[in-house]
């Protein structure tokens, strides 16, 4: 099919009623604030589709706060959501007499993309039977990659967006969980630091925080000289000497009890 003509007035397709979950509970454009993600679409694949379907895709992505870019990529589309890239092959016209190229392409791309899905439109029984037979004929492994059969094109693209968004959300939540765990560990580490340093006679929380900010870890403080502590903190000369003796003189570091 020739390139899309910018002067052609595409009919505005209606978003199917069964896609309502995408406009409300799935993605809320108002609450999202910015883009929910980016869809990069293969220009060659785009040119092979009917203009009204491309218009549906553009409208559907816009309604769900996704940006759409047309680029020369190997898959049919790649979604970037939540820091995760998910690639898709979208077979919109299953040819029962010539399906080998599809599976050859799948085998090639699954080695290039860690997150690859294959969405296949199978509106009639003959095509569905052909797909099932060919799937095993060409040695596909279940889930490697995942195939998603659908009954029509609009449903297929809705599935693509839902998969991409779900994977991106999981990735984002995993990153947030790791960040929370790191923050918790950091807080616990600071608590242990204060507990140890304030066990030194005469050293309070203010002094401990000053040592932490200016010198760093307990190991670094233990190696610091009295002069270095006086030069970089507001500790008194007596407290600076106490700190250095605490880590060097057994009479000091064996004396205090850490509760």
C-alpha cells in the first residue's frame, strides 16, 4: 500500500464500547498528567494497514495518553512504559497458505527482544485452525514468545496497549519497591551509626551528625586525626580528642556499653 496521504480526510472511528476500561480504570489521562508512554510504530507496517485503522490507533493512543511515533524498526511496534520496552508483532492478515514467513520473523525477533509478544487477528475458524496447526508445525514453545490470538484488529491493538501498560506498571512498582527498601536500609544504617557514635563519652546526636556529614562512615572516623576532626567539624577540642582515643585506646573503646 502506498504511503499515507496527509491530505486524505480519514473517517473518525469510534472507540469500541468494550474499551471503556482503558479510558477509565486502566489509564486516567487527567491523573496521569504527562504521557503514559510512547508507541513507536514500524512505518512499513503502518503503510500496509487501512488508513481508517491507523486513525483508530492514533485516536486510541491519544485517548490513553500515549505518544505515537513512526520509525523504521524491526517489530511492528515498540512501547516504552515505565522504563520498560515491550515489542510486538501484530499480524493483521493471516494467510493460511503462506504463514512460514511469520514464524521465521518471530524466531528472529525473539532473539533480539527480551519482551516480545505476537498478536494475531483470526476472525474466522479457518484461520484459527491454520494458526493452531502452524504453531506446532514450526516448533513454537509456549510463552517463548507469547502469542495472543484476537478476533478483530481493534481488539488486537487494545490487547497490545493493555499488555504494554501492565508490564510498565509492574516495572515501575518494582523500582519503587527497591527504592523504598534502599531508603529503609539507609535509615536503619544511620540509626546504627548514631547508636555507636553517641556511645562515645561526651558525644551527642549533633556531634554524631557532624562527624557523619564531614567524615562519613565509622571506619573513616576511626582513622581521622584530632586535627582533621577539628578542621572539618564544630566539635570541641576535648570531644575531638575523645573520639580519636575511643578508636585507638582500649581503655575507651572497651569501656562504653552500647545498649
